[in-house]
C-alpha cells in the first residue's frame, strides 16, 4: 500500500494523491482514509479500473487486502497468499402452503403369473375411490391388448390431471406398461427416470393428462405392512403360484394350502368354507384380490395425504418421492430466511468429490464376546446439531487458513496421512483393481474435503496442503425441522402411521440436497426423430427399441460456459455441499471409535460399531437420545468377511447373518468357514431380469459367490487363516502402492 513506490507524485491535495505510473501514460488517483486507499486507474481521462486497498497490519504496508470488483487479493509481507472470487448463486425458495386438501388420484395394480420363467401379466385393475374396473387376460387376444385397454380407460374427462399410483412401478409394473404405452397412437409420453427408477410418467392423450407414480418411492414398505401401519383394509389371501399351472378359466376346488403364502391353516380352513365345490374361480378371485390391492393402496395414500396435510398443510401429490416431500415440508415450514445456494456446473463437480458417503470397513475378521452398537438416527442428529454450508459462496486459491483459521467450506488439498494410524479416517475413491471403491488409505494424494473433516483429521496427525476451494457461510438450519419430526416420532407408538411418517421424513431430507442434477431426460419418440435430435446437438445416451418404430431414449444437452461444462441450468433444488457436510460430520462422529485404546474395533458401518467385550462404548456416547449409541446385539462369537457381510451367534444362541446382495439366509458355520484361505461359497438364488424392450421380467437362477474381499482393505492370512487386515497405501495419483 506504499503508493509512493508506484510512480511519480504529480499532485497531492488533502487526502487525494495523483501519481504518474513509471514509464506509462496511466495515472493513479488515490483517495486516502483511515486504513483504506481507494484507487482509480486512469488513461487519457478514461477510468480503466477501480480497486480498494485495506491495511491489515498497521506496521506493515505490505500486508493488506486488495479488492477489485468481485475479487480479493490478500498479501502478507508482499506475497500473494490467497485470492478470492465471489460466486453468484441462486437460492432455494420457500413454497406456499396448500389451502385445501386434494385427492385427485387413482390406484392401479397388475397381477402376474410365471410361465417358463417369464413373469407375465394376466390381470389389471384400477380404483378411483368409488369405482373399480378390472381387465382379465382371457377376455383379450394377448397381454398387451389387455394392458392397452386398461390404460385407455383412464383417459376420461373426470380423470384429467389425476395421478395414478402403482406400488413398485419402477421395477415391476412399469416394465410391462412402457412397451404398451408406446403402442398407443397419439399418446404423448414423458417419463422422469433416474437410476432406473420411474419417478413420474406423464401421459397426454388429446386434452386429457394423467401421471403414473411409484407409491413405493413415497412409502418404501410392502403393501401388507403399510396396511397394518395405516390401519386400513389389508390385502386378501391368494394362491399366487396356482395361476402358473392351471388354465386361466379354472373353476373348481379351492387350491391346495401350499399355494398360499404367509397364512395359517386355520385361516385357510375358514377361507375354504366360503367356496363349496366347485365354486372357486381363478378369474373371480384374481380380480377380487387385485381390486382389494387397489383399494388398500388407495386408503393408505388417502390417509397419508390427510396426515401430511393436517400437520404441514401440503398435499403429497405435489411430490413424486419421499425425499421431495421432505424438502417440500422443509421449504414451506422451516426454510425461513436461510439462504441455501443451488449448486451446479463445475462447483457441483468439485464438491461432489467430497461426497463419499458413510464409512464401512472390516478390520478384524473374527472375535468372541462382541458388542454391536448402532447410533440412534445418526444423520438426523448431525443435522440437528451442526452448522451447514449456506449463503454467498467465495472461490479461493491459496492457503486460506493463513488468513482465517475458521475458514468453512470445501477445500482441494494435498493430503498426507500419518504412517502409524491404526484405522485411517479420511476416505477417498480409488481403483483397487476390483472396480472403483471407497477406501480409507495411507499415503499422499489429492482430494476435495470438507473443512471440518480436515480440521478433525489434523488431531490424528494428518497434514494438508490447501490448494484452492470454496468458502461458505455457516449456520444451523435443520434444528427446528429435526426437533419437530423427532417429537412426532417420540409421541406416537410404533404401530401408528405418524411414527412411520416422521421416521421416514427424518431420514429422507439430506439426500435430496446431494442428488446429481445432471438428469438424463427421457422420451418415447419415433425412430426417425432420433437423427433430428442428434443434428440439434442432443447427446443420445441410450436407445431402447419398443413397438411400432418407437424407442425410449435418454438424452442430454451440453452447454459450454467459462471453459466449464455446464449441463444446463439446474432446475432442481440441489445443494450438494449440505449432503456432503452431513455425511462428513457423521464420519467425524464415528472417528470417536476408530482409534480408541479402550477397546478393540472389529467392524464399523456408517452408524454402527462392533467392539470386544473388554470395554463398553464410552458412557458419554451411550443413551436413548438422538445421536447416542444403543446396544443392538451381543455375540458370543462373530465373523466379519467384508463390508455388509458378517454374522454371529448371539448370547441367546440365535444366528444372525447379513450378506449384501444375497436375499436368503445362510448358516453361520458356513460363513465362518470362509476364514480359511481359498474357501468360497457358491450360493444359488433367483434373480429377476427386467427387459423394458420386450416388456417382460424373467426369473433366472444365479450363482452368488461369497468369499472375503479386498475391496476396502488388504487381507492378512496366517497359517492359511484370515486373521486381520491392513490399509492400502496410495500415491499422489491415487494408485495403490503394492
């Protein structure tokens, strides 16, 4: 700020100084005030630029901050330490309450049978709250005509702008319907699909519009369990597999007890009394059962909507998923004046690197007297108690901690782990040779990390070189939302619907902020239109051929801006920094148990730990409150083979085994046998293969090979017995060092 070194002083009057820049026609006009110089650079009487210098050290004119437009340059002893740049952001807006409760919806269900390992529809029904309508395969030439007739019956004036809920539309009913929809002339189809899930399928036939929705994405539980929770008419009983082996026009004796699932013999006996021989009709019973499913789902959704409207003055039909409903409730009742930035473009891609989820690792494969603890609502407790990244955002370059020890945001850093840490606490994504995996390694590498996780890791001996990043403002924005829902949960019994609703909403909000806004759009179009879209600059990412020269396509369009690839402007209320912060804070909490000398850690999941009996988890962390540990299991012995693969024998001599990706249970002794080197289990299970192109689902036998894996950590064997694990070590490019 010593402007006397800038050039020759040609005028000084009061607090204004004019300086001729050395060897230049440029002139500085400097206005001095206490600790601040306001500077205008002029050439030929034209203002070239303006900047302001603020003195940061009274005794050192070389330590100051220069502000130029939306940029800041911080100098210390003449060296440029940090450069800052304001980032413009739009912010999530609040939404208005609904004035009236609205129930413009129907429910639909499809009944299927299995023929030669293919699942085939043979009945479809819908219910509008008063009237039901059914369609049975024997009344049509084929399945597609049956489905088509049912869909066409929905296009009535009284159903305009109605939503049609289908429980498990995404992975079951929708597979059959998509091909049928493409065969209907003059039908406009606009599916909203992400990660294979059909959130919404908008259908317009001339002037009538309806939307198909997956109710399972709103209420993620089986229909029978939801019926009990919401205290409505439950599903009937039905011999599911009987339709696989008989003519669809079967009339006669009640099918054998073995064809019915999850009923007692007394229930079966009472059921038989209603059908004296030969009065049992497969067609009649299928339609009755299918309609009852529609009625049950209708009553559940109607009750759900009433409860949400009574509590939050919102209709659930405005929202296609549970997470979008949670965000809607937050925006209408709890957002207030909080400025949550909508993040897209390069900033989204940068921050996404820090969003690595929960930490799940196996450390010791076998132990005795093992205590398993779970955290009571870990993510909601973090949201209740921690500050979140919000407000105006600044991009920076340089070591921000030199000028602000409390800097808050997301930093690109060079990480150096301590060599002697038993359980590394910073995780990253690397290619381990078995695909892309999230591991907690040793070594030195570059990454993007949440500032608070970085500061916590410093306590464990990690070192960081900060390169650049994004600064946020911070405040607690979720306390009121969490307190409200947790109070609802605590004030209701587990068999009451509001208990389920509050539990679901507590755990559904944070993930909405972390969605990837770069949705592929989807459309069903004529094949001739694909080349036209390509010529218009659209990227066609997938083509699924359907009927009548029509295809379901997924597409996107890229836009270039400031040397950054921007996938359009985000129309979704996404702020990935919040989702990343929630998961980062949660990993910070779990570090309380990662390297303790008070107990031996065998296995950890996102919100659970398995430790030896020698010491209980610290009493400060154990309790019934939100965010406290609770004892879930006591094992006399337990085996841990990989993340999400473990089992044990409880103190009550019962077996517990959990294997991710395998839906059946196995004997614990078989799981334990895999501690022997080169042992594996080939487990058989049925798997469904969905084919939208053919409009069918096939059932095939699949071999699930179970064995210990090195997805997260290296395995250690002794005398051909798995006894432990050790961390991977990676280099600056995230290559694993062998």
